[in-house]
C-alpha cells in the first residue's frame, strides 16, 4: 500500500471514533498541519485549523455527535503527490445544534484533498456538502 494511503487510513480510523489521542494524531499529522474547511451548512466562512484546532474540533465532535461513519467512494493520486478522496460521512446529533435537532442524522458528501510533507498530512482542504436526513 502506498505510504500516504496508509497515513490516510490511520487518520480516518482515528477520526471515525473521534479519538482525541494527540500522540496518535502526531504520527499522521505534520506539526505544521493546516486544515481548511470551505463554507458549508455548519460554517459560513472558511475555517483554518492548526493541529491544536483540529484536536479541539474533534473534542467538540465527541460531545455533539455519535456513531460517525465515513465511506470512501474514490481516491485519486495526483502527479504532485497529493491525494483526493471523495466519500460520504454521517453521524447522529446528540444535542440540538443550531437548526439540527437531537437524534437527527447529519450527512455530507466530502471532497478532501491531502498534501504530504515528511510522510505526514501537511495540508488538508475539505469541501463538505451537507444534507439533512
């Protein structure tokens, strides 16, 4: 398996269970990682997250959501070494969150673009398209 794909599988496994083990994430996320999430149903502006911000976002996710799943539909290796992943993410809300009600299924089609440095995720761009089920 491609080294970068192995890193992505580990990352997805951690996120899938809302792990907050910073040591485990440090094994796959570059210390200078930057995650950009483009505007969507939940965030009206671009969200820029550092390693610490990613961890804080995961902690919040643990409190607000349960039973997350992510199904990868396609993976594309780019000539520059980046990887594009398309898939569907879903979870159930545990509390009312804005317009979302407790027990509601939140789902999104995702396009994720990963760049790597030193064998770790260095940049991630997220394009979520949420729908309410």
